C-alpha cells in the first residue's frame, strides 16, 4: 500500500463509554471522514452534551480539513451517535450499512413503534457489500461484517480498516454476538474476511476496555490480530470460536445504555421530538432482556 493510499487517522477516546471516534483524512486533499462519532449522554441525569463531537469539529477546523462523510459502522448499543448533530453542523452526508433496515424492523417492535419508518431513510446513503467511494483521492470500500449486529460493516479506507466492535485490540479479543440479531458463526466469518486483508492493513477498533488497566489503545494490524488476538489465536476453527463466544456471552451483562441508545441510533442519531412541555423523552421497554446477567 503506497503512502498515497494511506489516510491520516486521528483517534479521540471517549472515556465514559470507552468508545473511539476517528477522523480519516486524505493528506493530499484535506478531505476527511468522521467515523463513529459520539453524542455525550449521562443516563443518571438525562443530560445530553456535544463535547466529544465538537472535539472532531475543532480538529477539522484547526487542520483545515473538509468533511466529506459522517460514517457509522452500525447502530451502536453502548453510546448515542452524533451523526445527526454533525450533519446539522456541517451539512456533510451521513452513511451506514444497508442492513440497518433489518435492525430497525427488529427494534421498532421492541419499542412498539408501529409507524417508525424502517427504511433507512434517516441516512443519506446506505452502503452495500462491495460498494466503493472515496475520501479525497483515497479509495474506500465496504465489507459486510455481521455477527455483532445484523448491520455491522467495515470501512476499508486505503490501508486502514475501521472494524468497530468486530475485533478489539489483540489483548481484548472479539465482540459479543448475543444482541438481537447477533450470531457467533457470522461473526467468525466476518473476522476471517477482515483477517484476509493484507498483513500490514491497519485495524482500528471502536472500543478499548483497557485490559489489566493499561492505557487506551486502538490500532493494530491484520498480522498482529491473526497472531496475538486472545480469541482468534486460541480458536483455530469456527466450531471452537462459536463455543467460546457463546459461553462467554452468557456471562456478560447487557451494555448499560443499550435500551437508551438503540432508539436514537436506529433513527440516525436523532433525539426524540419534544413533547408538549418542550422536553424530550426516551422510551424504556421493561423486561426486554430478562435472561441477561445482572452483573
């Protein structure tokens, strides 16, 4: 991969949800994409903030960049997406994988929203497997990477692959596959497709939970993941991986924001409309995950 197809990648670690936002920029043109931006939310007070997303805008302004895309890898279950806020601020188009419509159909029933438009119209573009686009002069393409969710995709931008929850850092392993629509077999196959990219491909993850209390990290390579990922290196077959993943998932509590976040994120990051008193309200369906671990 030549320097001409290597984006400059800047990461912004959001401590509250251990999320990583990215700016991928073409050094030749100054065009860039914002990837998996975070809308700050405190579930205890109900407060919404834009500090994390504004940090992206401040960087873009300081570096003289131009935003071409606002990209989400999937509808997140652990933080609110800032895609709608950033589109309002910049006018840049938003995008996500086309299978988001399947996630919308699933969750509109969970939230009892019969009139919710589960057609993906909340984004400007829905990417399909194999679709191509560009960031400035850098070519980009889409890998469909389901397993963690029905709609997860990987953005391969030049020599960089943004995989979000599919893989963590090698000492963190792989994503859970027990959310509605998740599937450990599909996750294994998605990971194998990612690991078939060239060895030097840079892998950028969407979370880092800092195993052992180390400092946050988010960048590795295909070669490092293949050799050292604590789940992949120990599971040399799909059967072994699925057995490990499903056993581990049974012990995990649900993310604390899943029921808060999905109603916003399946709507392109839009908050609920204000009610008659001017306040916005989230809907919280009780009993959705009755069998999930509490701890």
